[in-house]
């Protein structure tokens, strides 16, 4: 069956609280310690952190959760990903530097990333980054690749189908929504299987179910998709 990709983000935004760890508990625990207590404004180690793994494994979620956590503490951050082509100069007001999808950085973005990294190290500010490949496999300039690889490194894994089912069931129960086994099978075979897309799909189904006053069934899902 052809999968239907939902190219939309989590409306609630990625946070530490809504990250479903599964086999990636160590990575989540590291981030929780890294963020620290909101009341104490922790002093973070300048040792960099690098998350890597396949698309949908949660690495971008963790980086965005880090950004959100720092913002809640009143801190400013430097953010660079593969879509940013006019990056600002490094600011000494930043509490940390966050860099996502580093495997896709252009030569110009790599120059910015290296510059930010050097300034952050000089000021003893932490750097957290993410990419699809282990540092040694990154096709980046050597000085950037080695810096990404000398700190805390976490390899993230995709959730198993059983884990995705459990997360969907728990999220549906929290909404007071019943998902039958056939509906669950349909969601996992016909739509993008990464957890972020599945959570967004559940939110859309819940809203459409309330609006149309229909239970969530396969015909209802088809009707919703036809009306998109």
C-alpha cells in the first residue's frame, strides 16, 4: 500500500514531556539533565552533544525540545538547520548553540556552524547538534566533523511497531478516543509511520470526529482525507 505522508508538524510543539523515548531513553535523560531545573538556571557543561539516527527517530524533536526548554528559562539560543541560509552572527547573549540536520549543511552553512562552534567553546557555551549519520560518517569539513564527534554522542533508534501502537493507544485514551485494531492497522500502513506524523494524524482524526459527530472508522478517515 502507498503511504500518505503528512507534511505537518506537531501543533503542540516538540517538548521533553511529549517525547516518546522507547529505546532512546538515555538520550532523553541526557537532555533532561542538560536542561536542568527551570528554577535554578543550571550551569551547563560546554561539552557538546550529538544525536544521530534515521529520519523519524526523534533527534529533531529533542533539539526543538531543548530550544523550547531554554526559552522557558528565559534563555536565548542560536539555531541553525539546513533551511537557514541567512544565519546571524554569533551572539554572546546565546546560552547555547543548536544545530539540526548537520548532514545536509552546505559549505556556507558549515562555515557558519564552525564559526558558532568556536565562539561557543571560547565562551564555554554548550553546543547540541543532530544529523542522520555518526560523526565519522558525516561528509563535512574535518574541523567541524571532529568537533561534533568529541562530546556526548547518542545513536537514536526508530520505535518498533509495537511501541508505536502503544503510544497511539495511550494518546488516544488520553483524548477519550477509541481506536479499533482495524483503524490502528490502517493508520500504520497507509500513513507516514514516524511518530510525529502519527500524533498529528490522531489530532486531526479527533477534531474531524467531533466536527462530523462520527466515530473514528476507516470510512471516516477516508472521508476526512477526501475533504482535505
